[in-house]
C-alpha cells in the first residue's frame, strides 16, 4: 500500500503517519525528519536545508526529489510506504509520478487531513519534538508523562525553531500557495480521500483506517 499524507503544517500528518506505518508494517518516510536528521548530523544537505527551513520556506525541489525517489526504491519499501510531507509542490508530485511510472507502480491513497488555519497556529505553539528520536507531542492534546521529557527515549523535548508563531504564518502561506494545489492534482488522479483533522487523534486514525479498508 502506497500512501501520501497531505495537509497543512501541523494538521497531524506525522502523528497519523506513524500510527498507519505501525499498523500496516510499512516505512514512514518524512522529508522533514530526513532534513532534521541531516541538520543534526552536520551534513552538507542539512546545512543547505536549514537555510530554508528556518525561514518557513520550502527546501528547493532539486534537493528533495532525488532523495525521495532513491528512498522509495529501497528494499523495505517493497510492500509499500507512507510519504509524510512529500510531495509539497506540483513539480515534486510530477517527479514522483515519473519515478513510479518507470517502476510500474502507483499511489493508492492521498489522504488530506483538513484543519483550518486558526487551529494550526494553536497546535504548533504546543508541539514539542524530541531532540533525539524525533517523536512528537503536544503540551495539551498529547502530553508526555513527564514535562519536556520524551516518553520513548528520555531525551529533551523542544519547541522546533520553525514552530515559532512568525514562522508558522509564513509556512501556512507557503502551504496555501505551493502545496494546496496538490489536492486538485490527486483528486484528478482519483486517489484523494478527505479526513477531518480537528477531531481527537484516535478518531482521525479510525477514519483513516476505514478509508484504507481496515
Ligand atoms: P504535521 O506532521 O502535519 O506537521 P503533527 O503530526 O506533528 O503535524 O501534529 C502537530 C501538532 O498537533 C503536534 O503537537 C500533535 O501532537 C498535535 N496533534 C496532531 N493531531 C491532533 C489532533 N487530532 N488533535 C489535537 N492535536 C493534534
Ligand atoms: P515538516 O517536518 O514536514 O513540517 O517539514 C519541516 C520543513 O522541512 C518544511 O517547512 C520545509 O522547509 C522542509 N521540507 C520538508 N519536506 C519538504 C518537501 N517535500 N519539499 C520542500 N521542503 C520540505
């Protein structure tokens, strides 16, 4: 099963993608996580990506597409995968399509998690990310057992630099301009499915499982 998660930054794509990946035993591929791991490891890609991420801008397509096209051809992707945060532009979607055509494959579902902008701003301010394993929490909606400590690995939880309010506004406008057109793109392909992302995360998950036929 090959799934794409669509939605604004903070809509809950990562939260749901992790649960789906676990349930279906497929890899969760998050370009945001890949860039953050590169930043942490001090790679050249990380340094380039950080310049854009800190400003709330998208990392250029030429730094992003090949990375994903390589990743989806690895052995663990044979049974399928869930893409979270990619594609984010029409050229990225076209690059993915070109690669899939070559492989004789196709996307089964593009799930759009819908959350209005005003909820997003509230959510991002409360998001906390683990500096070590990348697990994500929310101070109100998904709090860790101990404040600012990751349940999964015990490392520190932080507010991401790009979750500060001024950067969130920029990311939302970039989303509407460059990423939202993908809803039409995947609607035309007949693979779009919409879910209400404002409800409790377990209920969002139940709605997605129904779409996936589980
Ligand atoms: P994305 O991957 O789309 O950027 P996340 O999955 O990181 O978004 O979610 C953004 C924030 O909102 C996180 O702090 C997460 O814990 C919280 N969150 C996710 N889904 C819900 C939900 N259904 N209700 C309330 N908060 C949520
Ligand atoms: P995310 O963790 O998905 O919210 O991504 C964090 C940031 O990484 C985004 O705001 C972008 O700057 C960058 N990024 C992640 N995925 C992509 C992508 N597919 N294309 C361009 N930039 C991306």
